[in-house]
C-alpha cells in the first residue's frame, strides 16, 4: 500500500458501528457526499455492507474507487466495534487502500460540538456547505469542554474529555470506562483548580447517552458556576470522516493486520473466565 500516492482530495468512506447507531458516510476532500444512519444494534452484521453499497451507489462509486477507509474503533459495544473494524480492515486490505482508525468517543464529541453550533442559541453556525466541522471550530469564540458518553451500565459510561478552544481541537482526558459520579467530581475539581484558571472552560457540554446520568449531570451543573448543557446527539460517521481526514493529512494511517479495536473493558466471557481462574486458586 503506497500512501505517498494518495490524493487527499480523493474519496473517504467512514463507518462506525460501536453503538446502536450504525452510520456510514462518504466524503471527498472533506465535503460530505452522502451519509446513511440507522438504529439496529443487533443487526449491524446484516445491514452494514448493504448500507455501504447504498452510500457508494448514490455517488456512482464502487468500493474499489474509494481512496481511504476510516472506522470508529470504539470504545462501545464489543460486538459492534468488532463488526465495523473487521469490515473496514477487509475493504482496505482487499483494495490496497489507506486505513484510518478514529476514536468513536472523539467522533461523538466532535459531532456534539457541531450540534451545539447549529442550535439557535449559537446563531445556527452549522455545516451549511457540507464542509468539515473544524472550519466552524475555528470561528468559536468561547472555550468549550465536551464530555462524550456511551452507556456502560452500573452507573458507568465510556467517556472522555475533549476541548474546542483557540481555533483548536484537543483531548484533555483519554477514552475510558468511568463511574459517572466519580467522573463528574473529577471534572468539577478540574474547573475549580486555582492553578489552572486560564484553562477553565466557558461552557461544558455532555453529549451521547446521557439519559441514565442526567441526575449526576444536574448535580454537577448546580456545583459549577459556568454554563452546562446536555446536547442531544447520536453517532454520525461524517465526524469520523472529519477526524480521519486530519489523520490522513498527517500520515497517521494503519496497517489492516495490525489494527486492534479499543474495547476498553473485558468482554463478558473474559470476566467470567477471570472470575473462575481466581476461584480456582
């Protein structure tokens, strides 16, 4: 696979199956050509390839015509992540094209920012032209912390902390599975730390699977003097594509056989095996 010959104005197919929201998006040079989203978590293995074919067909393309394939590598549903990564790796290897790996939480966070910018309270500064959301982050006049969330049960969430500020996008806390009550306390401590006054955000948004944690978020809001907002947004592969294009520009590509998903936690089978091993000691 010769990455030097790749044209960054070429086509990029992005997919994410880490949650119940399966999404496929096609871009060219950062411009969105098509996107298809559905909610059928238990049927990702059945519907993913037909969705890919449908998005490509709408643009008059075949998978061999795509210049790069991007995939959300998790964290999220173990089975879902595995399906998406396997398909992306197979397509990239089969056609000898570029493969890019994107954090599903980061894509969710980026989409949350864009959804916020599209809201009436932010003058509707949205993706009106189909351009990358990064062009809108450059216009952002405030410092925003973004807390993306995928439900992980038992009071936990797959979550992280990203920041949109000073015309830049950055990660402040890496992806992980966290107890939301403890995580909200850690976030509050970050905002109140006197040694980092200059780093404090103007606004904190929570996005994704917030439903079971709204009481915790509400308590956080009462404890912090800044603006807190829940932004309702589901996984969209267009943001996976935006992040993948940035990686592609910097040559941050992956080899199909070496790409490992970010499952973050042990699978149920591994948990049982570990428990049985401990009991046998």
